[in-house]
């Protein structure tokens, strides 16, 4: 129903109610239907005009009466009372007489009929939906084709647990319209008002065509309400029939990053991967397994899944074989430890890969502080073993996955990754293999990230533990990072430090608050506890040091850092003697080795810091 038609019907109905009220009041007062007198005509016209005037002033015609409450009843009382007062004044001025009894009866009948006509819609909806079971009051954001499809499906499906009660849409032409009997009450700035006014229990974002940045703006508004929010699946999934229009997913932290999907140069990657032999170390890990998924799309000749954990390697092998059933024999698992130099050479000789992605590493900062020797063996010596085996067997391109913790490192983990970067740059100078490093920050959802910890703490009722209120980190989703790693490898010329565009840094405490709200809880209920910075941690992370800065950009999301000063002799000397050091001495030696130059300022400032 259009807004104009709705107003016209309300005006007509109210006019009939006003005239009926004064007609019946004359009957009750005079006990006669002969009421067509000068006083009755003047009173009727005055009451009719006054009613519509005050109804416009108090916006009586703009209310969603299906959800009427005490507030709407008070507005009705004001409109009727002021209309009666205006009529009494006119009677006194024109007829020199005020019909008090008539006006009191008219006031009573007027309120009864106007209020009844409005609240009958509320009664109808309440009774109608009680019959359909206990349904959650739902606000649908988006009154376009997708949103209206969602509303229609929910209304038709008696088994649905959701009851659509209102739409939100930024298209002003749709405001105040009724779609399937559901009002469009305003734009996104009305979300918080709607949730409070209509007792909303769940919000559905039903605009699958939104880009990530626009979606992020709306989701942040929804989060402020602390009401559970869900999202309609992607448009292509709806069109292809992969999912139904009433299958919603929970909002993930990834949705709040507000970045558009990574666009890959498919032609370059195809030339680089298709029909080639690709080896991925750490293939069972969060990043390694996602790199394998991305590579598999380009149909390599063989994809070697190398890892130390048999269960995780088996899992990714089964997943890829299931998804790419026509590529049997392509995915080859290899259970091996990168610390085993002989085994690395054996695997390289056996498969002769064209490209190696080296994702195997120890990444947990606090654990590596307590186990520095293991960090050295895995992150540094393991990298030396794999890279030397790749060089010796003529691998075309070698891509090592590094970390923002390698910049001005204060931790054992960061120091070993920095030394590994130096090894890779040295290897590039002495071989025909193109050796490159890809550096990025934290990935959301990886096994070592804070997200799983926060979710578990929320499930247990809190509190969520954050080390420091000013702690900030760069974040990227696992698919984002993996796609860019694959792209960087295809663009490698040798010796580069590729730095991925991580977007704006995120405060960890804000991340915790968002996770709490996404779970449908309030921050006050769950609580946040600050535990203090752990050994090796920094408040801020950096992606480049000043002496690594370079204006060169080879992709909208990939930057190239300057080559660093490699001290390979010192690294080799350290490797030959590190086993003689205790944990404290080893940590000091590592940090001294990588921080011989002064620590430099934070490259990218954080807002509000």
C-alpha cells in the first residue's frame, strides 16, 4: 500500500468516526435522531476540521499502528481532547452557548472509536502471530527485491522462527510504504530507534549487493543496538540455488573489516601455477591450507602438501580431493619436519617443484618466549633447510610467509622470522631461484589468533581477557592474506619483501567488544578484563621499518619494501653456537642480533593514539 493511499484511507475513516461520534452523542443526550440543527452542523464541522488539524500536528497518520502502545494512546487522547476544546470555544463564540454534556459524551465516543480503530490492528497482529507460535520480532534492513523476498518467505512459512515487523531502507521513496503489510519506517539512521520502539529481537541485513564498506557502516549501527544481527547469503549463492532466501548466517568479525574482496590478476597467476608442480610447507595450518585451496583453483599439475602434523595434512588432502574430484592424483601429502635437512632435499628431488610456498613456522609469541631454542630450530634453521633444498634443485620461485612481528622485533618469534627474512634475501643473491618474502599482520580465525579465545570466553560467560586497553594490531582474513600471497608469488622478480595492505589497525579491546555484541550479549554482561602485556608483546605492530620504505606498488594491495642489510656471516656463526646458550642468553643474543640498529618510530599512526 502506498503512503498516499494509506493517508487517504485514514482521513476517510477518521472523518466518518468524528461525524459518527457527534451523531451518537446528540442521540444519547437528546434521545432523538433529529439532530440536523445549526448547532449540530457547526459543531460537526468544527470537530472534523480540529481533529484533522491536531492529527497532523501530532503526526497521528504517520504511526505504525500494528505496533501501537501507550505512547500512541496518549497521542490519541491529546488529539481528541484538543479537538473537543476547539469545538467548545467555537460553540461559545458563535452560539453564545457551550453544550457541555454533549461535548463530554462526544469526547468519550471519539476516543473509543479512534483508539479502537487503531488498536484493532495491533490486536489482529498479536493474535495472528500467537497462533503461528513463538516468533522473534525481526527488523529487515533492505526493502529491495532480496528484503521483500525474505519477508514474503517468512510470512508464508508457518514454521519460521522469525516475524518481520518493519523494514529499514535508505530509499526515501519507500519510506512510509507498506510491503506485505510491513511498514518501511526509515533509513539506516532509524535502526536504533526501530529496535527500541518495536522491541526487535533480531536484525536481518538483506542487501546482498552491498559492497564491504557500505555493509560495514550498517553493521556497526546494528552492533550498537546489542541485538543479534544476521546476514542474507551472497547474491550469487541465491541465484545459483546454493542457499535458500531464508538461510541467514551470523555476522562474523571479518564482516566488520569493511574491505572489498581481493581482486586477483587471474592471467598472471594461471601462467605461474597452471600445470606446474607447487609445494606448500605447513600445508595443514591455517594459512598453508588456505594457500592450497587458492592454488587448487588454478589446476596445478601437482600440489605437494608438506606438513609435520598428519591429521591436518590428511584433512586438507581429503577436502581438496572431495572438492576437485576430477583432479585425482594432483594432491600429494608429504609428512615431514622442515628441521630435517636430508628429508627436505629428498622431497625436493622427488617432486622437483616449480614453486615453493613456505608457510611452516612457529607463530605463538608467548610460547616461543618460553621455548626460544624451538623457535630457532623451526623458524630459522627450518627455513634454511627448505630454501637451500629449493635452491639446489632448481625451484623457480620460493615465497616465504613472514610476519609484522619481524619489524623491530621485541620477541623471540619476531627475531627468528627477521633472521629467516635475511636468509631468504641472501639466497636470492647467490642463486637463480627467485626468493621473496611476504609480510603481513594477524589473520582472523587462525589457530593462534585471539578470536577463538574470545569466543570461548564469551560462551563461558566471560570475562574476555585483553592484555592492554591500547593494544592494536593489523588484521586480515585468511582468504584475503592467502590470495595476496599467491598473487605476490606470481609477481616476484627476486629479493623483494612484499608487504600486504592490511588496512587500518584495529584496537584489540574494540575487537573484543564487537565479538561480545555479535554474540547477542552486552559488554556490561560479559565484561572485559585487562591482564597486562605478556613477555615479547608490543602495543603496536609495524609492517615496514623506515629504511625498508619504498614507494613501489605492484598491486593495489601489495607494496614492495627495500632490500635489507643482510649479515649472513653473523647468522651462520649464531647457528653454530646457539645450543651452548641457556634460554635467557639465547633470547638476549637473538634480539641483539636483529636490533643492532636503533629502533625506529611507528610507521603508520593509529587514530586516537
